[in-house]
C-alpha cells in the first residue's frame, strides 16, 4: 500500500487495514512450529489511536490464537507505556536507537511521514539530539 494514494474512506493517510492482525498471524505460524506459547507484540500506549493497538484487540487476537491452535497467547507487555518510557526502561543506546525507524512511505526514513515524525518526536522527548539538516 506504500506509494499509493490514501483510501478516501481511511481514518488516516497511513491506514493499513488488518496490518497487525496479518503480522501476528504470520509470526504465530512460525512461532507455533518452534513450540512458542507466548507471542509478545510491540504495542505502546500511543498505538491505542488505532483499534489494533488497544487492549481489546490484544485480548481478542489472543483468544483467537488460543481457540484456533489451543496454546498460543498474545501479549503486549508495553501497552501501558509511552514509547519514550519504554526506551528509558529498556536502556536502548542512542546508537541502537539510530538504527530504528518506522517510515510509512519507504524502506529508509523519508523524514516527512507520520511514522518518521513520531520517531523524531520520541528522539526529542528522550533528549537524543538528532540534527536532521545533515
């Protein structure tokens, strides 16, 4: 869906319907073959603006996984934390964080989409100075 015009019915310009459901299903397909019983997803507090970032979604997808295969539990251990709080608690180094991005338009950060803007805001919140003019 990247590189295409936004759906006129979309709640936001970066709407990816069923994205988290698909990613969780693909991860669970591999995880169950490895004997994994608990699948953790990286949802944080600000993801609650989308239904698939809420505790209700996590509970329902977990129920579905357990119903379908009987042993898989989906959990979101950071769902009550902001991204900045999670970074502070996990002691991610600035160098490690510099490798992360969540661009909604490209494989490298475009610097203008909502995902990139959130990334830059988090870097600012945690006090990591990023000079984007270089």
